[in-house]
């Protein structure tokens, strides 16, 4: 893809950390204005990429360095951030500022922005693989919003209408990926083992076709979804969690999207 290259002094070492998450922001500004501000040394602010409403993309910080976008941790909801309160999230995130103003768009992207967001996500995943030989899963655990790091002063970043599910589904479809890890807005990226005790059940079906339909619907949104056979029924479940509180966060996230589920014990 066509990425305009700029430089900024507002960057630092990742201090041994590798990029694990793609963090999305709303700039509350214009494309050119955001680039100018991030190149100003007095701003003490930068992002790896800026995504314009016409689909243009700028890069200011190389992926092997930390951009200064989401360093302040304040009442986080993301489990990794919560469990690493002393680590600056800039060190393990790739950050993208999207042109727009929250009061006007609530985080909704233009069609051109969305199409570039898809290509940019694929680009980041590919480049991180080349640089670090690691994969960033394209799911809702690894595609996060600034609001999951700072719920106090960044609660509307990138905004309620940011198309996480559509973006994840489109990237995975175009890449030929089937999400195999992740568990929504929180959770653990692992197959079941003894330390995972809870899951979120979103359906139980006698008809295997109905179960498969629900499984595909949830899975295509970027969630780690799996099926279990219990007492002659097929349960469709989302995520595998160490504790009930983390499972409850994903249950509430699914409820907002119209899926009524409940936290239950995970049959290992």
C-alpha cells in the first residue's frame, strides 16, 4: 500500500518488548494537522500511523520503536494492561490515529478510511512478522481501542461506532484466516488447559446446523469461538478464561452487540 513517510523525534525504544496489539485512536483533528502536531517536538506525542478520511496513510514512527500515544494507564479494562500496570503500553502496541472528531463521527470511518484500515492492518501484521517473527492475531483481544487502556480520559477513543468487528472480519476474510485465538475484548489466547475455568455460552442447540450458524456468526466477528457437546446438545462458547470477572467482560461486550450469553464453567 502507499504509505507517506515522515519523521518525528517523539519516539523511543521498545525496551525489549515486541508489538502485540494494534491500538486504534480517533485523532480529534485533521490528517495534516495530526501529522504536523506529532512532528512537533514540544507536543511529546506521536503515533506509528495516521489514517486520513480519504484513505491516505502516513507513517511517523518505525514499527521497531515505541510511539508516544497511549502511555497513560488509567482504570484499564484490557486484561494484559491490567496485569502489567508498570509497563508503558507504548512499548507493546502499534498505534494508529484516525482523522476525525468524536463529536461528529463517534469513531465511524469513511468508506475510504475503512478500506485503508483493512490494508494497513494486513501491512502491520506482515511487517511485525518480518521484524520479530511473531503473529499479531486479528481478533478483538489484539485489535484494541485506547479506551481499553485509559477509561478515565480516553473513554471515547476511538469511539463507539468504530467498526472493530467489520474490520476484523474483512481482514481475516481477505487474508484467508480463521481466528483461532483470542476471546473478545478480554481473555486468554490459549487452548483449554487446567488453568482456564470459565467461558461464555451464547447458545445450546440440538440442531447441529443451527449451532454451526451461530459458531460462524460469532467467529467471523473476530472472537475465539468453539463448540462443545454436552448431554446431546452442542454448546457454542466464546473465550476461555482464568477467572469469572474476565469472562463477564466479554459477556457484556457480546450483550451490547445483541448476543445474550452467560458465564459458565469450562468443560476441559
